[in-house]
């Protein structure tokens, strides 16, 4: 089953918070996930098992560098890009 996901990583208590986020996104891509980075979250699509496996590996690596919070939303049947364009039209 293919799913759409939204994920945000919050490195807690770190002066430099951008490098862990950049590495997290790079890890997801290295695992073959197609992701689109937005202002407050990263959005992607993939097979359910592959998505969860990649998120687990990327989070484990991020958490090794210090405390981290990961927030994930997963949906099957999410709107297509065409549907989103129609819904977001002025």
C-alpha cells in the first residue's frame, strides 16, 4: 500500500538544530523516499513498509546525536497533486 506522509524532526536542546534536520532529510532520500521539503515539514510518498523503515532508521540516527522529537502523519488515499491544486485555487 502506498501512503503519503508528513514528518517534522525537532532536535531538542541543541544550539545547532539545522544540521541534524538536514541529515535526517538526507537519510530519508538515501533510503529511496521521494520527499519535498516545506517550511515546517517534509512531505513524501512511498510504500508503507518502506516509509516506516526509513523513518525508523533516520530517527535512530538523529537521536544518537542528542534528544529529538519526531512528529509523523501517515495517510492512505491522500489527495493527488491535481486535487490539491484545485483545492488551493483562489
